[in-house]
C-alpha cells in the first residue's frame, strides 16, 4: 500500500501482469503504475499520453500488447510505443457523460479488442481498422455499465452488465445470439456482476455485488 511501497494511492481499479512479469496497476485518479519488481514508475497527465489519471481497465493480447481504458480515451502500448485513441483518430464514441468512458477491456483469440463503456454505445469491437458498435439497436445492451468482459475458449464474449433493467446481469454473445443470465431465469442471486473468470477446466466463476 502507500505505507510500504511507492504506490501513490490505495484506490486501484485493475492489475495486469505481462509476460515479462512486469506489473501494471490502474489507479483511480493517480495514473498508471509500472512495477518491475524493483523500480516503480508512474504515468499520468504530466509525463505521458494518458488523457486522464483514472485507469479503469487493462488488457493484454497474445502478442503482449497492452491496452488501457481510461475515463477519457484508450491507449495501447507495444514495445515502448504508446498510442492514444480518441474521437479524432478512431471509431470510439463519447458516452452520455460527454467523454470516452472505457470501464472494461478484453481481447479474444483473433487479437480483436472488446471495449465496454460506462454509458452508450455500451460495447465496441475493434477489428483491424474497423470499429463495430453494439447498443440498444443491435443488442440487449441499454443504459448499461459494462462492468467486466471475458472471452471463453470458444471465443464467446461474456459481459457483466449493470443498470440495464430486466436485461441486467450476465450476458453471453456467441457472435450471433445474445443470452442473458440473471435472478429472473437462473439461480444467480444478484444482477451486479463485478468480475468474470474461467479456470483451466473451462468452469465459469462470477463475482457478484
């Protein structure tokens, strides 16, 4: 914590460990922290391309490229090369909070990036140079906070969705069909999905709020 390390805050949203065992820590209001086991480094508004000091989400693809979701844009990191994505150079859209509020990220086996928002357009898939948006016109997502994203071994996307009326809860997308799991049709006792993980046997584990 802040008492026994160089962490600038104890308010942490996400932790990601890359293949070099470097720990990346997304904080609430204090930027991104990098720890290699010996040295700490902070990236924030003052010394980097980050458009915000709040880092909600971190994801890594199979090539060890890193993606960072903030409350005002998306960044990628590849072999010391940083790139910022916003409305001027990508298909990202502002949410109803008038910023690019990216709360969750996940990559699939094809290296496509899934982006979950806090506010519309709810969900975006970044494929090559194409940005595919999912909202109430083409999915069950409506007025949602996409709390978490996870892809299973068959490349099905599992989404934790909160504040979506009767469709809140856990939603599975197989590329064509959407299936919702919540207290109304399963034994899941809560609509609030905080995290999703799969173990090595393919079992699904869901953290509830």
